[in-house]
């Protein structure tokens, strides 16, 4: 717990930096001194502040969702982007745009959540039917399922000339986040709190159905709660900014290496570290090719792929 305050302080510092990094010149000294003009204040309150809050909420929510999925699947290589969850949410978004494009954002999020819930439940059902001789088979099954769902989404998007719209919710780009377009992410925050309240139950569920049932836990009810949290959080992030990959893989594994797998103890760390990671990647994406931006999904894709390879090589070294 000694590192909790420095981690929180670093997150606050990065959130402050996020408010003042970008093409438009917004000076913190002008804001504090009352010398900022109307345009600078509009950029700050209508764009920068909502974007920073969205980054924090999305990072925390996706990190917690990845942790829950790893507990339910009992596999450290699983998270929403390696289990078909985000691809299912994207398919739900396409269905909404094709069938009911005028639905409000909240309704779109609920439809995407239903699709994400179905995709995640299908992933877990496939795992129960397969003799998994290696832990690497689990993410492989998820990646293959996600590929199939993504192919179906791409087919219908191409068929109905929706490829450009499809790219908008698969890039993980927070530059489009404005005031009035990110508020559904507060649902992700609420569900993160629910996950913390049920942390001990998820920890027991991660020990297996038979073991947890013998301890008096209603295993299927806990699994259903976990699936709802994962699907709702994933859908809210996809609707707001698109796919944010690998946060649920990187953060839970790093925290688990340091603090273990007791969610009551580690979940606040996981949420905070997820927010820190997404903030860092977004700031990097804004700075590297300024004045242009690299979507945070691309930065996370590169770093997440490298970390995934590290986990594979680390496991192989331990086995050897």
C-alpha cells in the first residue's frame, strides 16, 4: 500500500497534463489568473475536461472488466479484446445503425451491451465444451471467436456501405469525446463500484465452480453478475470512443504480480492503474505526431501486444 499514494498522485498529474495538451493553446496560468478568453474556456470545459474524465473512467472500467473475465475464465490471458466481447459490442452498434439509427446514446449502449453479453456468454460456453490442455488455448479460442464476429460485422458494414462508420467505433479514439457524449461512462464507474462490493465473491468464483459451491457461493449468480458488468462496461466504452484493447490484460497481470489475486485488496489498484495507463497512452498519442493525433487504441495495441508476448515468454521460461 506504500505505492498507492504515489500512483494516485501520478494519475492526478497526468490528468492535469491531459487538460492542457493539444492543438488549441489552453494555458493553466491563464485559467488560474482569469486571463483566458472565451475560446480557451470552451475548449477546456467542452472538450479537454470531458476527454480526461472519459479516459479515466474507460481505463478503470476496462481494467476491472479484464480482471473479472480472468477470474471467470480462470485464465490470465483473457480480457474483453481477447474473448470476442468488444467485437460483439461492435456488431451490436452496427445493428443499431442499420435498424434504428435515431436511438439515443443510452439505448445504443444497451443494445451493444446485450450483444457483448451474448458474445461473452458464447465464449464461456465454448470453453466448457473444450478439453483445454493448455492455458494458451483459452485466448486462442477467444481471438478466433472475435475474428469470426468481426468478419460478420465487416461483411454487413461493407454490404450496406457502413465501413466508414464502423471505423469510428473500432479505433479507440478519444478525440471525438465532447461534453454530452461521454456521460454513459459513469455507468462504467458505477459498475466498477459494484464489482468492488462483490470482490470477495469473484475471488471465490475464480477458484472454480465446485470449490466455490462447497463454500456456499451461488456460482451461477456470480458469473451472471460478472458477465453483466463486463458487457455493460465494454459497451459504454465502445459507444463512447471505440475499442480500447489490452487494458484488461496488462493492468490485472501487473497488479497480480505485485499484490496477488485477492480482489478486495487489488481492485482499487487495478482501477487506478487502468486509468493511469489509458491517460499515459492518450498523452503519448497526442505528443508523438503533433499536431496530429494517434488514437489511444493504436498505442495500446502496440504496447499490449508486446506485453502479451512478454507473458507468453515468461510462462514458457517458468515451464522450462
